[in-house]
C-alpha cells in the first residue's frame, strides 16, 4: 500500500511563547491530526531533521516528540523507511495514558528504555501465569 502523501508541517503550529514545551506541542498536534483523520493511517511523517527545520526547532525536540508518539502507539518508525501513522485499533485511551505514565516514571527513575521494556514484558508475562 502506498502511504498517503500528506505533509503535516503546515498543520503543526508551535507557539514559542507558550508555557507548553515545543516537543509536547508537536506531539499534541500530530495526535490531534491523527484523531481527526487529517493524518490517515500509513501517512509517512517528515524526517525528524526536515520537520525540525520547517518548524524552526532543534532536531532533538522533534525526535522526542516522535518517540512520545511512538510510545503512545500513534506512529511507528520503520528504520530508514521513516515514521508512519499506525492503523487505529480503537485502543482505549486509558491504556495509552497508563503507558505514558509508565514511561514518565521510568524516565524519572533513570531507567534506560530497553531495561524499562524488559521490566514491562516481565510484568506482563507474570500476569499471564
């Protein structure tokens, strides 16, 4: 399937004077665009560096937004192919919020992402028994 060619750059608005961090503004904008259908499933997002330049942000800021979007299940990164909007499976918002809370707590504790994933997998496996 050929991904739709929608460029979200013109749809994302980052307010430099806002108290909300720029990465969070990007994350919230992309999430809203996906939920509204303006960014349909399989849409390829711009590369991190390109979006950063287009929005006047640091590449690390956009990279963090993409990581947060991936953790929330909104997008997936396919290596060199890029980052794509995922198909909605009507996942409950509660599950996304729980995942965000888990990720935030792991960052607070200084747990590296791979270790956090191992811990989550172990906890899920323990729940199956």
